[in-house]
């Protein structure tokens, strides 16, 4: 099938890339959410955008659980906090705990209930169909790219999010009753920031520290 996307002029490319970069620089991971409702149809469009990601052999090995039910979110919070309690009280190394100090994190995870919703992302370790198990390829890479698009889309519509990594995450598949081939990948609370929301004062690496040119 023929494919001819718009050809952008070099000047427009520079302008668009600059504008996009400036916009992306304002994205931050947020841990304090307002409970204000968000337009869920807009969030669903962001999930659909994530579903446009490239994937190994186009297997699209992902599911996005959009969880707004307060009872389910409460169960997720209780289970996440039980695991995190063990992480913060012995499972994480001293170096890890020290690295997390600027983020002021601990085992208490109010954002799971405060945010108006969660997108719990699952990767499909293998496919399931009428003919039984099938292979998926580059599953972590594929789902990682999809999540990148999801976070970009949420930022684009003015929402904030957190890539929450409760560990281990098995409880998410149990609570959300996912099939055996699905493994929890990330929990993404989203919404608006609370009025008193704060984020750490972080620096991003300079372009010359992340890019190595071979010309
Ligand atoms: N999963 C824990 C710990 C944690 C780990 C990293 I790496 C972070 O960037 C942030 C937190 C938690 O969610 O608190």
C-alpha cells in the first residue's frame, strides 16, 4: 500500500521540532493529584494513540486497563502499599533508597485513589487465539514505545501522570482479572495536579551528553 505523508519544509520542521521540544520540557511526573474529573473520552483517545505504536511483527502486545472504579482503586492501593512497605523496609538497597531521596517517595500511595483514574498497562508475553498460544516479539520494546506515546498524548491534552512501578506487580493482574498471558507493565495514575502539587527541581541531561554524533 502506498504511503505518502505530508512533506514538511525544513523551516517548518525546525519550528515544529522546537515547539515540540519546549512542550515536552514541561512534562513532569506528578505524585499529587486533584480529584477533579477529566474528560474520559479524551483519555480514551490518548490510549488509542498509544495503540498506534510500532510493535514486533505488528502483534500489538498490549492492553490498557482504564480504571476509575473507586473500589477497585482502593484494592489496588492496599495491595500496592503492602508490597511497597516491604520494598522500603528491606527489599530495596541502601543505594536505591538514597537515589530516591529527592523524590520524597515512601510506601504510602494516596495518588492511586486521589487521581480520577489509572491506566494499568499490561504486556502480552505471548498471544492467545483460536489455535492456542502464539509468539510475540520484542514485547518490552513495543509496550515501552506505546507508553511513551501515551505519556506524550496525556501531556498534550494538559493532563499529568505518574509512571508508577509497584513491585512486584502481580497483584494488578489478579485484581483486574487479566488472562494468563498478560503481565503488568506499569500503573499510570493520571489527572490534574493538586493545587499544592510540587515536583523536585531536576535537571535534564544536555543534548551533548545524550547524543553522540558520527558524521
Ligand atoms: N516502586 C517504588 C520505588 C520507586 C522506584 C523508583 I526507580 C522510582 O523512580 C520511584 C519509586 C515506589 O513506587 O515507591
